[in-house]
C-alpha cells in the first residue's frame, strides 16, 4: 500500500475511499510523503499553539524547543523520514 493508502486508512479506518460529501470536504489526499509530513507538522504546531502562549507552563522550554524543531525540520536532511521529537 502506498503512502496515500496508508493515510486514507489512518483517517477512515479503511484503505478504500468510501467517503460521504462531508468527509470529502474535510479530507485532503496527500500525494507524496513530503506533503503528508508537512500536514503532520502543521497539525502538531496547531495542537501546541495555545500551550506555547502560557509562559509558566511546566514544560515551556521543551515546548518552545519542540516547536522550533518542527519549523526547522523541512530544511534538514532528516525531512521527511525522521520526525522531530
């Protein structure tokens, strides 16, 4: 199965594209690995966005470091095969 099939399977629970109109409106087929990984990275940044605004968050410095690694990732030799942690 190619990366698109894997992505579809992770989104729908099936490698088949039996989506209704509402699901298609929310679903974007990723045609290549780099596109898929950029989508993952952007989602991670979105998910950590509000936490990064809390200056007294217990893991603030780790969060800032992680978010910077996400932003820099696409310019490294590790992209798209090794995700930042």
